[in-house]
């Protein structure tokens, strides 16, 4: 069982004609749709299509130039403490940084508390945080790895530690950036089980991925992007050959695999 999180009704993510920009450069336009509790949304599209931009937009790291985005009922960056978790790509991290697995998870709790002006984690607060961190590691199957150096773990194990770091803050939403990249089958299966458990616990997830098989296996919804929103809705309505061609280009080199996967699913 995943540790509990704050309850709340209604959409966890709501977008209405949102356009996201870096400075004066428009990166993504026309994003409209909702993600409810216990639901996963797959972000699908070619490189540079806006998948990471939308993830960052949900975190308040990219400006919304037009339209509206709400996360947990508030503007991006103004959500309640711990209500949003973010799992970056493992490749973005320095594997030589000398921290233990437990330290990584505790840093997530500490950062979440500090961001909203909470008191330092001392005494009873630190013991409570440690208990939450251990429970989160148990939920991702890494209870025995608490004292290991983070950099000595496999890429798949590191990914699960980063998910545990999010779980420990008890979020309503977790955003994952290409979480399945480079995972072997055991770690891929483990991450799928973790995602299923999070959804059962009412957590909403937004997952950037290139893999349509994964998207169909763990996500109820999909958003197809190509610098603009091509489609947003139930996966069986979005991940179809004609819409995929609109995102990737008809007959685009190397994309036959995508079209075949869409037709076979």
C-alpha cells in the first residue's frame, strides 16, 4: 500500500487553451483537457513536441502565456505543500554525489517543507519524516537498500528511489519525465506495478513517454503533442494511426514502429 496523501475532489490537472513559452519563444499551444484522481495521462510526441514543456508547466517552471492551467485547484507553482511530485530522468542526476538511498528520499521531504516555510526537520519531525521515507521505500520494493549509496544502484533502482522520494511527500499529482527510458524488463515491470498502486491510492500521474505500448498499459488518457495539442482524451481515441501521423508526419523515417503499435493495440 502506498502511504496516504491528501484527499481532494475534482480534476487534479485542468488545462484550458494553455500556451507555454520560454521567454518570447512559444513552445506549446492549445492544451485543453483534465486529469482526475487515480488517472494517468501519457504525453506522446516526437522530440521537441512539448512533452517536457508541459511537465514543467504543471510545476510552474514555464510561463503560461495564454489560456489557463490549474493544478490541485491553483495556478502552477502555487499548489499546496507536497501536493505535486516530480520524477526527473535519471540521466539528469550526478551518480557520484555521495548520498544514501534514504538521504535522497529525506531530501524530497525536506525540500517540500522548506519550499513552503515549514520548520526544519528536527526531533519528532525528523523521526516522522524518516518513517515516511522508509514506508515509501518499502512501497517501491527497496526497503533493503536504505543504507546503500544512490550512485551504486542500477538505473531502474535509481528511478524507483526517485518515485519513493515523491511518494514520501504524499502528493496528489506526480509528473514523470521519460521514466521507462533504459529500464530492463524487471525494473520496467516494477515501475508499472508502482504506477498501478499509486492510481489505486487516488494519485494522478502525468507521464512523458515515447512508448505507445507503455502508454496503453498504464495510462487511461493520452495527449498527443507536436508543438501544439493534436488530441487529448481517452487513449483508445487518441492513439490511433491517423492522429499519430499528424504528430509525427505521414511516412516519417523511423516511425513505422509507432504506427504498427497503434494498429496492433
